[in-house]
C-alpha cells in the first residue's frame, strides 16, 4: 500500500491510497464467495456458477462494490497512521481506479487538526456571580421535597378542585357518533394539567364522586386526527373517585423522615449548604465558559467545515443514544417535534463549532504550559469513572484500551488548563 498526502486549503488534506492489483483480486474473490449462492445462471446449480462465467455474463463490475468496501474499511485506518497527520473528520471517499488486473486507487478528503495561535489567556476578566442562597430559594427547595413526599388520599367530603386527580370513565361523540380512541375507563386525570383538549378539565371542577355529566369541547384545528380537527364533541363522563395530594407537616418529624437530621432547623441548614455548593459549582462553570470563550476570541484558528460537520454528527449520535433509552428513535423524535434530522444537525452546528474552538485553545494552553499528567492523575480519574458506573477501579482499568487511556490523559490535561486559567481570572461586577 502507498499513501500520498496533498495539503489543501482551509486545513483540508487529500490522501491518495493505492493498493496492488493482488489485493483487489483477493477482495473480488471474497465478494464472489459471499454472493455466489445468490446468483443463478441457466445450466448451473445455485452456488456452483464459476466466477469466470458470472463475470463473462455480467462483467467483473458485479463484484466491485463489495470488494471496494472491504478494501477501504481494511486499508483506511492504516493509511491514516501512515499519513502522519491528525485527522479530525470523517473521510469523503472517492474511488479513482477500480479495474480488474490493475491497482485499486481511492482518495480520502479529510479535515486536519487546525493550528492555534493563542492570544492572552491569563488575567481574563469574568463576571462576578452571586452565590448567596436566598430565603425564597431555600423555601422552594424544602417545598419540592415536601411535595415529593406527599401521599395520595381519596376525597369524600367535597367536590373536585383545581389540582385534584379525578378518576373518570369517559366516551366521546361527534354528531352523536362515538369516535375511535375517545373512550376510557378509570382514567386518572390531573385537573389543571391540560392533558385533555380545550376546557375539558375545567368543566369537572365543582363536580362530586358519582356525578355523571356531559362535557362539551372543540378539537383544535391542528389536531393530529384530521377527521376530528376543529370539530365540536361531547364527552359523557362519570366521576368514579376524587384524589388529592396531602402534604406532610413541616416539622421535626418531616425532617427525620427525609434526612439524617433530628430537627427541621438542622435539615434546613443542610439544604441551604447543599444549595450554596450547587450555586458555587454552577457559578464556576459559568465563569469557566466565559473565560474560555474570551480566550477563543483572543486566539486565531481556521476551523474546516468538515470538522464542524463531524462534531455535529457525533453530538446527534449521542442524543440519539440518550432518547433510545426511552424507546424513541431519532426519526420519531424529529416527527414529534416537527423537524428533520438534517435540520437538527444544522441547529447543532453553532454548538459544535464552540466545542471545537474551546477544545483547541485548551489543548494549546496545555502544550504551551507543558502541563503534565501523572499516573496518579489517571488512577484518580479512573477511580471516579468506576464509582460513577458502580464498578471496581481495577475492572474499569482493564476495560480501557490504550487509545481510551490516551484520550483520558488529554481530558485531564485540558481540565488542568481550565484550572490554570481560573487561577488567574479577575472578577468584575455584572453591568
């Protein structure tokens, strides 16, 4: 295999990769072995047609696609190593020669990691962030904990109020005819949640357990079922049960139930302490982002579009993996949100560019400051990762390959660069 590198404009490069004719022949033979059971020619049993006969009838091109795919997947990673350049995008592959008995030649156009000319990165001014915990913030946090510990009780002595849960049977009719999907039994409906159309929920307020009533609504013009869109409907409703959330008393017993503390005051002090730590961490991240963004603005670098596209694709892959855990595909998400995967990619490109720029300047600072990462640093980071995933540190270490460990070292060096920047920032009050 031979690899030639041609430097292009805007941090792009073209690799020309040539493989000998013998490699192409082997790949074509492998393609034949893979496909021969699918090819029928009169006079031959399936799977017994000689390759020469197939090529005579259909031309050798019949095996080119499979052979090319196999050769590219095998040779490209080796070509990248041999090229000696740091590639930061997926390749744009173009086959320039594929002919039986001749060398197989293809090109790969790629983005090359840009060089960074650093501007000033020490003494950066950042906006001062108030991290004091207000009384309202404390009360809100305690109220949320109180709500999460509420118990559901059945209401028997009053009518439905806003915020209650009504357990109902219902059936919907349009022009006197029941419609598909408009019927339910013992459905729990939170009044005020607006999970039912129009003013359905409001019409249940003031009704009692056992009441039967008719609820008049109009479907929205943009309703997902076209046959119902914009049409008036009548729902026959029976109220089977009324439920409400009963909040626990805010006292020492509540504190003992939800925490390790004996008194409400001790519990509140701990909540306040945790809020202060969280606000301080948030403020630190905000200031880090501001400082790094200013360093990016002070620095010079030319980011190839292919690099941004690759980063955006990586981000959308991560997003797809997250929503897949909820049983949703990327295509379904796009459909539900009225967008397309292509539009989502375009929307992610500004953030992708920002991530790239931030990463490049931090890596450049780490190099310029000769930031070293010790084995102890790596061990500590592996320990944190193991704890996060509930694993033994030694087991996590075994799972990490050499490339993962190198990436881990780079990440640690970048974090140390951030710490260096923050040691030298100057705070100013918000304008």
